């Protein structure tokens, strides 16, 4: 089940991060999704998830 949430979070981050017009918007969307994923998957690790999500959002172009 944990693998399912991880894969879903990665797909959602990748898909939604590409919706922004610039890097700042993609970083914000990725950070929000990463925070939610960190809370669910890693039991309260919102900050770490947000950092990873924002990084993926910036790198996804």
C-alpha cells in the first residue's frame, strides 16, 4: 500500500508541476503536493516532502 501512495504522489507531482507557466509556479505546486505526500506517506514529514516536491516541480519543464 505504501508503494501505491509513493507512485501516486510522484505521478501527481510530475503531472501537476508541468501545469505552471514558470518555475516559481511549478515549485509552489510541487511543494504543496510534496507536503501532502509527506504527511500521508512519511507520517508527518511535510517539510521534507515539500522540499522534494518543489525540486521536482522546478526540474519538470
